[in-house]
């Protein structure tokens, strides 16, 4: 047991010994923006990205799916195949991210809304006439005092939430037997 402490001390002391093979990250050479470099023939440390490189933040593919717009116009329908799984995923994410402000039923009645001094969150039931792209873009870019939720919800999840919001709107505006409610009862 006596040999354990000196051995551990020697082992820990060896951790800070720099070597060519195990160089510590903070000791590595790096360049600042626009700094010169002797390594490259053009003398620039900052390299031009290869042709065709796409920033990871840029959505690619079907613009209706990735941005909620086509040629600057909001899409009118959800560009996903809708099924029970998508609606359940939408309900899950709506309850986690959206219901705190917009309420469990989408009516804008929530504890957060009761305590907001600024603009109240809208009732999602009263804006059912907006195209599907409106809700997707609001979650992606933010809307009024609502921040963007693109960091919390990926593209698929945002469209699933739109599908669930549409289900909430339809449920609220439908009477027993599947007939739409008269306009005055909505």
C-alpha cells in the first residue's frame, strides 16, 4: 500500500509532460482570420471552401418541406405523408414546446399566457384560415415575441406539430357526427 501514493503521484506528474506524439489541444498551432501562412502557396491561412460546399445550417432539398415556402409563397398543405405516428409525434412535441403558451387545446389559455405582460399568444383555433406554411415558418423563424424553435424541433417534428395543430383546429370546429359547427358556435 505504501507504494500506491508515490506511484499515483508519478503517473499524474507525467500527464503534463508535452510530447510530439501526445500534444495537448491548447498547444496546437492555429491561425486567426486573415492571418498569413507559409504552409500554403498563396500565403493565406484562411481557405476558400471547395466548390459545391453547403453550410450545415442551410436547408437543402424540397423548399416546401425545408422552409415552408415555395418561390416566397407559404405552402398550403403539409408536405409529409400524414398518419397516426406523425400526429402522435406532433402531439408529443406540441405538449412539450408549444402548450406552455398556446394551451393544451391550442386556445391560448395557459399559465404562461395569464402572466404575460406583452402580447398574448394567439389562439391557434382562431387562425385556422392561415396556410400550413404559416405555422411551420413561425416555429422556424419565430413570430412576434415567440422565438424560433428550429433548434428544439427538426424539420420533421415541426411539420408533425403543424399536423397536430390542424387536428386541434378540426376537433374544435366539428360537432358530433363529423359535421362542421355553424360559424356562430366556433
